[in-house]
C-alpha cells in the first residue's frame, strides 16, 4: 500500500523524472507481481535479498543519468521535487563538482499527516570543506541522509565507493564521513520530501512504533 503511494508521488511530478527504476529486493509478498504491471517504470528484481544497504547500491548502480535519488518504498516526494531540483542544480556553478544536493522536508505518519518539519538552515547554502562539519554541527545537521532528502552526483558516489553494507543503517553516516571532507554539498531550504515514521519501520524486522529510544540505539 505504501509503495503505491510512493509511486503516485513520483508519477504526479510537475516535471516528470528522466527515468523511474524500482528494484525489488527478492520480495515474497506479491510486490514483484504488482510491479510487472505498473507502466512507466523499469522494474528490476534482485536474484536474492540484498538487504536495505545492498538495495541502495543496486538502485543507484542501475541509474543511467548523472543525478540520482534513492527513494524508499514508504516515503513521498512533493509535486515540485524534480522541477525545483533541476532548476537549482542547473543554476549552480560547476554542479558536477558537488557530491550531494540535500533538501528540507516534512515528517509524516502512516496516514500522510504531517508531524514535523526538518529545516536545518533558513536559506540555500553551498557547504565546502573543511568548514562543512563545523557549520553543520552548529545547526544540528550531522549527515548526508539517504532516500529522498538527497540527490546524489552518481559519478562522485562511484568514486567514493558507494555504501558499506556491514554498517547497516549507519552506512549513511559512514558515507558522510567519506564525502564532506572532500566535496562540496548543497543544501536547499525548500521543503521537498516527506519522511514517513510508521510501525513497520523497526530495523530488526519487528512491527513496533518508531521511538526516540530506537533512534538512539540505531545511532
């Protein structure tokens, strides 16, 4: 059900995406059968379950274009997501030298209700090494997050070496440690993404409500 909502948010873009890739991580719940019937996407099925981090890598590896978003199957992008990003990226000087483009966004619940706003800076900022860590830290901004918060420069991501599977959910933190000492990162203050908190989000595969305690354990 959530996957259908994600795809609707992609199909309903003011400016359509150049390509939509959906990587099925060897599901057993009927997802693959559903995807085979969805028009307008390139559906790919892994030969075995790669786990969340492995699926991040596979979905990005499959992309044909210079910039890529790894969108999780339970989140949403707002209707002007692609339009705004294409305009902002094309307006930057040497965007091919920038590793990632991050936006603000909303936190939503299982019923699409907004429960919070994430906006680390009040204006667009191009952060460059070595000052990035210090300026981010002051604004409670600690990593380049995976999923729709971030548009990645695919070539730079390949040069860095993708994500390290053994770190599990902390792989995005390790990627940040590899990325921001060496590459500029652009932050857009325009909220463009909706990150969903819901009861099926436990990283141990158990159904439970997401809590601050779990957040601390993951960290």
